[in-house]
C-alpha cells in the first residue's frame, strides 16, 4: 500500500511539466501505480526464490488486486468527472462486490455451494486469457505514441523508480530474507495488463496505456535479471 501511494505521488509530480490532458493523466497514474503482480510476478518469484518467497508475493498480489479494483477504479473514473462521479462509478464495478463477498466468506469461514463455486472458478480461469486477448487487440491497433516523452517517463517509473522505492520501504519496514525479495520483485514488475482494460472501460487514453504495458513488459527481463542476481547474493 505504501509503495502504491509513493509511486502515485512520484507519478503525479512527473506529470506536472508534461501538461497532459485529463484522460492521459489518469492513464499515466494507472500504469505507474499498478504492476503485473500476478500472472507474471508470481511465477518469477517462485522460480527465483522458492515457495517461501511465493507466500509473501501472494499477499502482495492480493493486496494489489484489491487496490486496483478500488483506488484504481477511482483514478480511472476521475479522468472524466468529479470525485463524486468517480465514487458513483466505483460502486458500479462488479469486482468491488466480489472483493467484499470474498472478505465475508474468508472472515466467516462460510462454505460456498458447489453450484455457485463452479461458475465462479470458470470465470476466474478466463480472467487472465481475456486480459491477454484485450492486450493483443490493443497492440494490434497500437500506433506511434502521441506522448512519447510521457511513455518513456512511465516506463522509467515502473522499471527503475519503483524498485528504488521498494528498496527504501523494505529497509524502513525492516523486511528481510524472502519477504524482502518478494516485495522488491513484485514492485519491479511491468505495468499491469488490467490497466489497458480500465483505460478502455473508462474511455481514457487506451493507446497510451497499451504502449506503456508493451514497453515495460518488453524491457522488464533486463531489469529483473539484474535485480534477481543482486537479491540472490
């Protein structure tokens, strides 16, 4: 949570001299604040640091997922309206109610009937393929970025600034070992694919989000290899 807030502040400060329009600004904040902490990060953490680190990475992923479907929705909705309008749109997103239902089930230990869980599992299994399909559709339509400097700035924030902030926060919080490794790698992931979905859903600058997701994903192996090598020492 602290990292998301910190990178959000850094992203907003970065956009001040860029003079972006409101929709591109919202897209910029989305791609900078929310990384691909699930389908990309979890296998990498497991491969590099083992099951102990994967347990910590899973906590990071769940927290990030909750944040993107709450704070992320607010950021996306603010691209076209006031805070009041953004809050109204937040409560129209099904994922918000899914998070609330999940918390209730976990807190009460309730057993969800098989007839309900089976379609839920089918939908959850389809989530990542659908997001990748949307990303592929956007990449196919991708053109030269309208804001190349802003795209470059967002890439640097995701792959360079975020890891630096993660190193600082883990030191302040006293994290060590597998917890530190998982937190830093999770923070250093490319922009989340879901940001392109949100940009489309809320009529933001989807082209900008797609370009940032593409370039951060393309370049991330270079930065991740160096980070993993350092953290394994």
